[in-house]
C-alpha cells in the first residue's frame, strides 16, 4: 500500500453503531420504567438520561487529560446516577434507578452492533497494513463492544483512553498507538467521525486524517478547525482513499 503502512480507526460511530445501540436499549429501558410508573414522561426520562450521561463521560475524558491514568470513573455508578436524576425529572422514583440500570445494561449487551460494512473492511485492511483502534471511553465498555461484535482480534493494537492515560485529541494516545504498532506518523492514516477528537489529534502528531461523515450533507468546518485530508460517507470508500494517498508524494 505504498506509503501507508497503518490505519488507525475510532470505535464509536465509526465502526460501532453507538447511537443505534443506545437508542434501542434506552427505548426498551424507558418502556420497562413505564410499566412501574405508568404516568412517567417517557421523553423526559430518555432525554435527561442522555444529557446527564454525556456530561459525565465528557467530564471523565477531561479528567483523563489532566490526571492521566489517575482518572477514575465507575461506569455502573454513573448510569445509576443518571437514571436517578432522569427518574426524578420524569415523574418516577429515584429508588428505581438500580433496577433500571441493571435492565438497561442487559439491553446494551443484547444490542451491540457494528455498522454493516465495518467487519469486512477491517478484515481487508488487516491483509494490507497494520490496523489499530484508537478510542476514547471506559476500558470495560469498549472492550465488551469489541469482543461481543467479534472484531477484537482484528487489530494489531488497541489503545483506549482510560488505559492509556491520554484522551483524544491529546497527542499521547496517538503516539502510544504508533509505538505499539511500530510505524511513523507520516505512514499512518486516522479514520474517525469527530473533527476535533480524531482529525485534530491526527494532525497534531503528523498523521493524515480521514473524516467519516455518514450524512449525505457535506460537513461544515468552523474557522480554525483542522481540515481532513479526505471525507468519506462509508467505510467502503476507505480503500479508494488510501489508494489515492499512496499515489501522492509527501
């Protein structure tokens, strides 16, 4: 593959359908809660849970960027706290949060799913170059997704923020992956769905960045945001992009 010796990929919303998995599990959990509290505001329960969860996970990633491996978060406790707050806002009882947390966890595990093309693309990539996962998130959750979907054995290296002590877009998490695989940044392409975390992070260490934008609308870039070297709408488009990169002199 010419100058491209390695491809690094993000997990959530790149390989793994995080939104789809969460939506299905949360829909089922809300219905479960409504059986106990018929008057509950279903929309509020879902919305508050997602809002609280996003805030706490973003705060955890920020803590990793400050404390490194000293950052700590109990994911089950976080879910329970988010559901307790959501139940209060939606007209339920916070005492139901532990049971709802257990049920939601079961639903998440039952609805892990990749994007349809993800596994085949990984299998083809692995025959051509080194492949590594570079993902923010909690170790246990991310590794559960990899194992359950059957792609954990398709990577030459797996680097997760909680384990690495660095969080995208910090240079350290990308440098860790480069070290683990044994390649140079100029020989590597990062593929992800987030401009700030994936593309900026790649640029900081001298890698090329491919933005995955599954929407048919062209992505809009704010002033000062890094520009990707390419934009693709599906992982199926990645092979052609890598071929174009390999034909360019840098």
